C-alpha cells in the first residue's frame, strides 16, 4: 500500500512527485511514480529498458529512427481521417518516459497571457474563479527557477553566448520587420547549452533543462520510487483509496500489476489521463461518477473540450538572399516569436525546426513527386530547364543541387492561438483516438489571419509557403493538447474541482495538461507546471481543502 | 504481393533472368516465406545501393575517395528498415491493418520490401538490356532505366519511395550529418571530444572561435568574424513598441 501514487511524470506529474516526495521525506510515507516509458538517465529506475546509456550518461541518440523515436514519443490520431486527403483529422504528438514531454520539447517557457484566464463561453468563465495570471505569478516564478528558464537575447551584449537566439531567428525577425511586425527572443528552459540541435530527439550533450534534471531529481533524492515501463490500464476505487492496474513491460516481459494507494494523482498528459478515466469510468458509479456533465442537455465533459492550443504549422522556403542563413538544422529548435498579432487576433508566430518530426506530424510529403503541390521541397526540386537545354532530372546530380538549395533555405513556422477546444478524446479497451469535430468560426478566423501573416513573411523574404496540411485536408496537428478532464467550479462543467480533485472522488486528483480548461495561446508546459505547483501547495498546506497529512492519517 | 500492395510499394514486375524466377514474386505471402534463406536478398541490397548511387551520387576523386557524399554515405539503405518503420507506421495509422507477420518477423519483411523494390529496378533494367540486373548495367543505361521509370506513373511509385529515402537520409541527419555538412553547414558535433559543435562564432574562413578566450571585437574590426550574433542584430520595426505587448520578463502581458 502506497500513500501517494502518481501516474505519469511530465510537467504535472514531476511537480507532484517532487512536492509529495518532500512532504513525505523522513516520515515513512511512501510515494510512487509510475510511467509507461523509459528512464533516459538510467539513474532513477535501474530496471528501465531503452537504448543503451551513451558516453554522456543518458540514453539519447542523434537518431531519427522511428523505433527510437517511439521510445520517447507517442502519436494519437483519428484513424478515420489520418493520412487520407480530404478527410478532416487530428494528430497529437506527446512525450513518453520519465520526464514526459520535457524529453523532446523545445524548452519554450512562456507564462499564459492575462486574457487567457478571463475567456468566457456561454456566459461562464472557462477557468475557475481562483485562477488568473496574477494568482499564478508566484508559481510561474518557482517553476522558472526550477527549470532555469532564461530569456534569450538577440546580441551578445550582456549574456553568455549560449543564451542567444539562433541564426534562423534573425531571418524570421527580418521577415517580420518587412511585413510591419516585430520578433522578440523567447524564454527557454536552458542552461549552458552548446547550441546542440536534436532537442526533439533528446539531447545528448545537455543544456535543455528537462524534468530529470530538476523536479524528478528532487523527488528521487526525497525517496520517491520511480518505476518505468508501467503502463496503467485502469484505476478503481477501494474502501480506503484506489487500486491501479496495468502491465509492467520491463525486461521485454508483460507482467500484470495491481498497486493500492490512499491518494492517487493522475498525470499521464491530456490525452492519456482522459483516456485512462474513460477506460475506468465503469468502476466509478453513482455518486462517484467521473462525468457529471449536464446529461439533460446530452453534454458530457470527460474526454471533451480538447484544445489543440491553436497549433498550426506550415513549411516554406526563403529566397536566395537568405541561403544558409536559415540554418534550420542547428541549435535550439525555437528561440524567437512574434507577438505583434496577439492584441487583434490572439495568436503568436514561432519559427521552428521540426523537419525530423515531419514524417510523424504531417503526411510524408517527401513521398510526393516533386511536381506535387504538397511535395516537401517542391520549390527547390521543380523540374527546371538545364543550361544545356535538357530537362533537369529530379534525381542524380540535379537532385543533389536541388537538395542543397532546399536544405539551406527551408524554414518551418507555426502559430499558437486560442481555439474553442473543438477536439475530443475517445477510448476503448485497446485504442485511444482523438478527433476534431469542426473548426469554429472564431478559430478559423484566427488561423486564416495567422497563415496569411506567415505567407507574407515567406514572400517578403523572397520565398514561398508550400506545405499547409490544414488548408489541404483539414488536418489539425498539435503537440500541445490541453483539456479532456477540465477543471471547473461546477461539477456539471468539469471533471475536477479547482483543487484538481475529481468531483465526488475524495483523494483522486488529475494534475496535468488534461485539467487546463482552455487554450493558452502560448506553449503550455510552464502553465501546466505552475498550476500543479499551486495545487500541490494548497493540498499540502490544506489551504481551502483537506490537508494531505489529514488525508493520509 | 498483397501485403506489399498495402504499402503501395509493389509495382508490375517483369521477367528477370539471373534474379529469382517470376513465380517467386507472386508467392510472397506469410505462409510461404522462405526469403531469409534466399541468396538473392543480398543481391537486392546491392541493387538498391546501385540505385541510390544513381539517384544521389557520391562524388569521388581519382583515388576513389568520396569528396562529396551521396546517398550511400549517409545511411540511406537504413531508411528502408521496416524494423524501424513498423512501429511508426502502426502509430501513424499509415496502414489500416498491419499484417501479423510484421510483428513476428519485421526483419524478414524488411528484406522482402528490399527484394520487391530491387525487383522493380531489375524490371526497368530488363527494358534496357534483357537478362541483366540493374546493378550490372553500365551507368548510362542505369540512368536511362530511371528516366523510363520516373516517366511511368506506376513504376515511379517505388522510385519515388527510394528518392524520399535519399531526401530524408541526406537532409534529415538521421544516420549521419555528412549530407548537411555537404550542403554547407558547419559540423554538428565532436563526439570524440564529447561536445556539441555550435559552429558559431567562427571566422570567415570557417575556424571556430572560442568566445570565452578570444577577442570578438578585434576579430570583427579586422572584418574576419562570421558571427551573426555579434554583428547582425535585427533592425527594429518602426512604429511598434514591444513594451506594450510583452513585459520585462519576456512574457505576453
Ligand atoms: C515535440 C514537442 C515539443 C514541445 N515543445 C514545447 C515547448 O517548447 N514548450 C512548451 O511549453 N511545451 C512544449 N511541448 C508540449 C509539452 O511537452 C506538453 O504540454 C507537456 O509535456 C504536457 O505535460 P503533462 O504533464 O500534461 O504530460 P506529459 O508531459 O505528456 O507527461 C505524461 C507522462 O505520462 C506517461 N503516461 C502516459 N500514459 C500512461 C499510462 N497509461 N501509464 C503510465 N504512464 C503513462 C507518459 O509516458 C508521460 O511521461 C512540446 C511537445 C512536444 C511533443
């Protein structure tokens, strides 16, 4: 019997683990973290599977091999529409393993803008009354300290070299300037990075402050047990707590496990936490039902209100003037953003490097013949007349010239915006799906304005935008899923209360991206962690809710 | 064949001479799966390597040393490894239902895919010089075979797949960064020294400068500093005051 079990170790779970661990330290109370992925450090769970430890003492490889990438990430799709032209669809990429999304994230650490918390739908505030930017400010500060968040700079005036934006960002800034907008450096969870690329594959040489370096180390040092390869299938209430059932996959075996605990914190990420509760809902009957949506109106809450955080990515190339200046492949994948459109349209633009993710995030555009409008590299691989009057080939020496031209000029950009949480999570016994019902008018307007701005930036830089999968077939791609178990003041509006505790289920908490009740319009990790800090603080102190010590007494 | 058809890889296979008899192709199904023992599979790999070298050639000096890498210098053959592809394809829902044999023997299947892709190339080779495998054709006939293949929409499928593998291996830095360095980027890392190589600041002739110990200002004054961070601060946008949008911390208000 454990006192506290935490499922998942991303931004929500790692914070909960550290805080619960510090609370329990020296008291004989037992805290356990279960994560279905690997331990990339080999320090927390010696039984962890995964690629061998490298010379740098971690399991990261500079590799795009899908079998390696699937150790660190997971993709959820809508099989009805996925990769079929003309059928609207949704793809969600999430992290996996001790550290969750931090193992492959871009480190962007922005606080959510004030107006996010004041969004209203059907006359009701989306966020519980207790939440505002001002209320979260102290917790944002704590998380920024833990993650060593640094604001980058354009020039080397007063900061060390590793704290500078990348070369690509200067090209973006110039593009913004040419369309009358302004770019600014981002805040990143990074420290002394050597401009190593490969952030989305896990960094070998350090720099990025993933959660193994801070919160999970704290938890481990405080005596929290961290078990990898534990894929949780269902949870159910018991007389005095909860039972967690699943499969331990370590060592290439599949061994079923059942673990009991007094307090259970679900933090498997927006999609997986919602799916876990959906799979488990038959165990929660009567007063304990996990979904008290307004049944009279047929409105469910669990699994609903999934936001893509307004993610919308496009690919293009810049003109010859900027050849090699883009240098997309090197350094931090994101280091500047354009806030100019926020007041009017509530979106920000970010240039980023994600080519390796493209086979996963988008259709395999490289598979298209170069003449195809959606072929990656179309602009640079088009069939051209050669000097000698012969038709240039799409292969051979001509191909190499085209790759050189394309590789030095390709630039990916995206927007993050407020959407209307149009997504949905569905789960049955052996499959989790996501779907995007229909894009609301307001979201459509924002995305159109964002794509227009991005197109103008490419054109202002002498290039073109050529890959836009949402416009082509309605595919919404996101790596920032939020919602599914939203937090609300009223049980009919949400799955958890403003303390993260499931309505009607004492000692069952959800504490990750799943409880965030709206899009944030900026990268969400800092807010997920700040909300978890806030909730754990109130739980441990018993501020407005029963104190953790009393719950475990 | 049905199985490969799902992948969109199998195309018409012509008669071939020294490579497996025609019947073999039709017999490719899970019950009849003897390919691990078939000697021709290594030949299939040789054929693919030959095709990669035509699709994206290595450039060599008189002694045969590679001076500009091509597809085969950046691990392109591994891009076709289905042991890698299968988990991703399953997650991506690229295939509606993955045949069970993929779970049991992805490596074997891997070989089968290479086998079929090579068979396509040999079918194209047959049109150039009957009873000669693609890898044994002289270079100009290999090129003619690819010209013909790309012009035929059905046969272009397999070739486009191979071309995509070249694209990803060369620019994706999957196995080797040689392609990225070849198109002009500075090296990426020095694994022996256990450091990432950021590439900046550097001198105009490409020498890496140690920002901690060297005088960047002096190098800039001499006009030999190639450092975007030192001398290329972006120009401000007239009329826009970022202070009305973001606070001193760098966050949107
Ligand atoms: C490529 C990429 C780049 C990103 N870049 C940024 C960025 O720059 N800035 C930013 O703010 N955000 C970024 N994000 C998003 C960010 O990573 C997520 O918002 C964040 O990780 C979500 O935190 P979480 O706690 O909700 O869940 P996660 O971090 O997803 O953690 C969930 C954990 O639960 C585990 N789990 C799932 N299911 C089970 C189960 N059944 N049993 C046991 N364990 C389970 C998973 O293995 C995982 O470790 C990025 C995401 C991706 C994919």
